[in-house]
C-alpha cells in the first residue's frame, strides 16, 4: 500500500503556475527522490505532502484518505508521523541544541528532562555528533546545523522523513556524510523518505526511485536504471553529471 | 481602504485563533514569564526616564501659564491629573510600543523567513499558541504595570522640578497631587493601557507572521508595526477615553 497518492495536483502563486497536474505515488518503505532544477516546484510539492501548502487543484491522498484541503489541526496526526528536514535546517535560534531536539518530545510526550536527555544524545550520536547540546544554532557550522536538524527530524522515530535539499550549500565531504547518514537511517529505522534535491550525488546514494520535475511537470518516474534509458534530454544531462561525479 | 479592512480582518482572525488556543491548551507559564521579562522588565528604562523629564517639563510649562493667574500652587494638581489620565498611558504606550512592537515583528518575521514557523507547524504545533499567546498576554499585563511606574516617575519628576525651581514644598506637592486624583482618573488612565498593550502586541505578531521575502520583508514589517501601533494607540485613545467617561471614569 502506498503512503501518498497525488492525482492531477496543481498549484499557482499569483499568475505563476508552479505545478501542472502532478500524478505521483510514494510507496511505503521506499526512498523517492524528486529531482529537478531550481524553481521547478520540487519544494512546493514536498510541502504539500504534509499540508504546509495546500494544492489549488487535484487530489492528495494519504493512506487512501483525502488530505488535499484539511483544516490546519487536521494535519497534525499526519505531521506526528512524518518529519520534515528544512533546507536551512530551521532550527529555533532562541533555543540551544538540546532544546531544539527536545521540542517535539516535550510537545507530544510526557517525558521528563531526565528521560529526554539520553534520547537527545542518542539522536545526536546517530548523526555523528556529541557534546554539543549546550550550543546555539549560531555556534554551528552549516554541515553541523543540517545534521542537528536531521537529528531533530528523527528523534521521535518517525515513519516518514521528508528532506528538502538536504545537501544544498554544503562542501563535497559534508555532502557525502549527509548522504551516508540518510542511507544509514533508512536501513536502521526503515523510514519512508521523500528527498527533494538537484544534487546527483544525493540521488545516486539514496534513491530507490526517481521522479523528475521539469517546469512544474512530472516528466519521468522510475528507477535510476530506467532513467538512464528514458531518452529525456534534461534528465539525461543530470545523469551525465552523475557519471562525471 | 481595502487594505485597512484586510488588516482588520487578519487581526480579528488572529485574535479568534488565539482565543481558541488559549482555551484549548494549558497555559505555558514559563513562556509567559520569559516574555514578561523581555517585553516588560527590559522596557523599564524607556518607560521611566522619558516620564521623569515629561513630568518636569509639564511642571515647568504649567508654572509659566499658571503664574499669570497667580495659581502656581495648582501645578501639582495639573501635573498629576495630566500624567495619570493621559500623558503617562499614551507616552508610555508609544515609547514602549515602538520598542516592543518592532522587536516582536522582527523576531517573528525572522522566524518566518528562516522557516522556523513552518518547522513548528511541521512538528504538529501551533505557532499562535507557542509564540503569539505568550507575547500578547504578557505585554497586555506588562504595559499597565509599566504605565503605573512611569506615571509615578512623571509625578516625581514634577515634584523635583517644583521643589527646585518653584520652591514648592515636596509634602505639599505630593498631598495635592494625590488629592487631585480620583479613582476614575486611575481607572481611565491604566484601563486604556490594557487595550493599547493588546493592540500593539497583536499588530506586531500579525505583521511578523506575515513577512514575505527576506531581510527586506522583515524591515518593512518592523517599520509598519511601529507606525500602525502608534496610529492605533492615538486613535483608540480617543474612543477609549470616551468609553471610560461614559462609565464615569
């Protein structure tokens, strides 16, 4: 059974149509990479999956239930099951690392500080960080911020993680580390993942399936092997880049 | 005109959402106290220093006017009633409102453009409950307290000037300043600031949470908040004064 099913989803901002009739399925347990250039509507599509933005047209189903236009509160059950890794990390800059990671646990569980602290440390260890609980986001490097955000996203062991450009703006070594972490979490926690990126190294490392967006239209869906035989010029150019890498 | 109605609509919706969250979640006292410190305690300087000098200027100016009638002895009455009924509440609200309103708008605006508000939503929490309620309610309570303190400081400023410049006895000044005030003056003066505090904070939160773009949007929201809050204070001051006078205050 699939988690999400999108049928003819459209979205416009003012007079600019960003998404044109997207049909897409996200299967349970897979890592789906949504690939495409800047401004093709990838992030908009990802945000729609948990209702951060609502579609103008079409239908979004989650486990068969229509979630296209729910009231904000009605998305909460879905958002408790799915975590979202924001492009810039979106760590709360008034809170230190411990408070950032503890936030979802404090909000949705009755755990005490003594119970939360080891969970925070375990989550940080998963992203290969330690002894930084007292630091504030302004004290962290870009790569560390992404990893802390990833630790926050997985702290309550979600069924689904949505990654918005997880490696954008990072140096190649940190990019490799993040890619490896995504794959590791995938294997360890059996998380369903949707990764939005234009980075082919990320795609190569984590993708079970690939969806390619071009100018707001979904022009290809399939495995990497199928993509190589797809004969689509733009997708071909991306794959070519992957060969060079 | 359409813009005014749009903003009013946004404020009404935010207030309704705030009310719903307030009654459906347990209050987060920790967040309220933190905000009371940031918005209230840290505004003491800007609230009190201008108040002292306003009281001194008021005493000085009124002494010039009253001396032509030989009524300098009424300076204390004039200073206390003017400060408690009008100058204290309005001046404190304008000064503190500028500081607090622009601060809230900048903070929430930055959170918006750095996706921290979306992160809250994505973690199934409501930014209105987590951010708006502590700020609005703390400031609605803190502003009247700041007004009481600044009004006292204003009267003390008038007393200091009267004692030094007009050779009025301090005890005489204070006793007349207190006698001149009725309970209605205090209720009218302080009562207005509950409304001012609410207006300033809700306008700031609304502008902050609706920031679009980057630093430019944050700057625009900050300026707009300071301007809108000042206009709102001055307009509502008239209607609130009228309202309190209808109720005998």
